[in-house]
C-alpha cells in the first residue's frame, strides 16, 4: 500500500491528519495516528516510524488509536469509475471545516 499524501494541521484545539493512499491495510491509519500521539507525548522516538517503513514491518507493540475521532471522508476511484463523493455522515462537517482553512 502506498501513502501518496499525509498532512497534519492544527485547527484550534484539534489536530487533523489527512492521509491519502492507493489502499489501506487493516488498522493502518489508527496505527499511524497512535504512533504519532505517542511520539508527541515523548513516549516514542520519532525515528521509529521511518525505521518501520524502511524495514517494511509492523511492530506488534505499536499503539493503535481508538476509532472514535477518525473519519473516512472520501473514497476516490480511477478514471472510468464513479467519481468520489462526500460520504455524508459525521465526517461531512469536518470536510466542510477543512475546506474553509
């Protein structure tokens, strides 16, 4: 799976991490978020993620963020498939907020 874009922004008291990829593995985004939170809290070394990517491994000790607060905003398809659309649901408000900033 290839991450094509990752952007972390702060919106007042919230942090917003947008990740785009050609596909996602099970709990991939939750693992990335969990590790970033642990690094931010000083509990993990920042180089840990780069090393895991270079080794192409997933550490079983990695922290998985809880699902609440994480939203699927859009599903995109290659040309010839239906256009990606806003999924509605709880992520829609976040999408609107992100487009304003």
